[in-house]
């Protein structure tokens, strides 16, 4: 299949490069570092083995890109207003668009704008960063779950999973709603807490007070998920997320990096939307409502 990557950053750059390195045809849309990657290629420095794409297919204008079978969208959700115009030149009638983004409600909003789109969610569990042109630093983990949202051909989703596995990425096909809420169990506590306390994941968990607060926030998300109809989730998932985080490389999540570099934070889809969904299900999340308010204060100042 022919792939495109919209948003060649720490996440899109990693997964797209892995596919290209395995032999898949991948076309990358870049913005700020287009000239650098065009001249020097795309470098992945990875705990699982580094590699360099010498001459990747790179573009700074989607109108110059070919139509593709699969488009991986890894833009920050604050830029989602751009997606319809970026996608338009890339789409065939059966193109699958995979939103590798954080938060809830992303697919619903894009589907409303583009009703005929075939959509899936990409849930990336990865520690990676891109803080200089053309270089993705992959620190640990790296698996991805794909949840079908509106694609009529499940076989297309399964083929994407198979292509990722062939590229050395641990990938699985999962139920959409469960996957989105499970990702929120980690995202909502750690993204915001690292920002408001100006810290890293390991330091949050090494202190008993903040570790307990993180755990209580995770339980809020789990209760909200169950109230919204997710069945295959309980308190043991919070224990698993705490264990996995304690055993990974000390990490600054994407929202912390965005805040540190003066970029807009993804508050709407990471906090406002799931909090609204939880309240509608009569299951408010007071700890996380406070965290959202703190993030809004920092954003405004």
C-alpha cells in the first residue's frame, strides 16, 4: 500500500520512517524542516536500533503528493482545522485516514466535516521527541493500536496492522471506544501534571503524594469510561499504567514539550471534551477538572 504522513514530528516521523525503512512507499509532508530533510534525509535515533532514510519522499505542499491508500495524521490536534484541506489531494474513494492523535472526539469532529471519510484511530504508546530538524529521538516503547471508527473494510485496517508488524512495530487491531478511553487513562494525568508541576513522569511517581494523585486521576478516567459504555476496563488498568511508567525512561510528555517551547497545548481534546462526556454520563472528574483549570490559567498567561 501507498502511505502518506501528515505531521512528520516525533510520532508521525517515527512510524512513517519505520514503514519506509521496511520497504513501504511512504510520502512525508513536512513544514519547518522540509529543506533539511530534503537535503539530508530523516534520521531515527532509536533504542530499538537507529537508521537513516537517505532520500525519503518529502513535500512541503500536499498538492504535490500522490493519492494514497492510507494517510497517517500525526498533527497536534490544535491544528485539526487544517486537516480537510491537507487531506483533499491525497484521497481516493477508499483511502483510510488514521488519526494518531491524543484525546477524545477527534474522529467524530472530522467525520462531521468530511462525512464520506474512512476513519480509524491510532493509539501510540511511545516515548519519542523531535527537538531538532530531521531527527526523531525514540527513547522507549513504540507500539500502536488501531481502532476502526468508520472504515467499511476492516481488512484495510488489518493490512495496516500487518504492515506495521512487518516494519518491526508491535501493532494490534482494537475496539475503538475502549482504545481511546484507555489512552486517556495515561494521557490525562501525566500530560497536565508534568506541565503544572514543571516535572517529568519519573519524578511524579517517585513522590508518594503525587503518585497517589496520579492514581486517583487515573481512577476518575476509568470510572468515566465505564459510565460512557466501555466495559473492558477496571482499576487493574491503572495499576498496569503506573507499573509501565515506572519502568520506562524518564519522560516529558508532548504537552510538556509544547508548553516549554511556547506552543499551544492540546487542552480541548485531551481535557475539555472527555470532561464534557463524563459530565453528560453523570460521572464528573473533579481532580481532572481542576487540572484543566490550571492548564487554562497557564495557557492564558
